[in-house]
């Protein structure tokens, strides 16, 4: 993980880098298409929240719960990394998720 400080209107963030290790090739590959919301994973308080830092593997996709905003309020999103396509996805939520159940 490479970090370098930068600041925007929501606070101080870090540049981030995402790599995937290939057992077949015994090497690391850098994923270059990263969604902007991944920056929340590198805020110091993100990993203090209950189990937020742990991904859940389901159907070849590694999932995380991510905040919608930097404040880590009651509104969240589910983000996935598809291990087959090596792409990030945002998982659609049911209508009840708009009522702060997630």
C-alpha cells in the first residue's frame, strides 16, 4: 500500500493502490481502475468499526461494507471486487436499504 497525503473538501485522504497476487504466476498485479469510494477504506476510523475491514467472499466476489460519506453515518454501500474480472462493483441494494436498515 502506497500512501501520500492529500486534502479535499471532506478531509485528508491517502492515495491508495490495490494489487492482486497470482499464485499461478507468483507475482503481483496492480489494479488500475479504482473507484473513488475506496479512499474511505484508508481512513483511520474505518477499521475501528465492527468488522468493517474484513471482506466476505461470495460467488468469486470479495465484498465490503463501505460508508456513503466520510462521516461513517448510518448509510452504507456494499462494494465488491470480482476476482475473475478483476473489477470493482457496487452491489445494488433492496428498496428497504434506503430506510437506513443497512
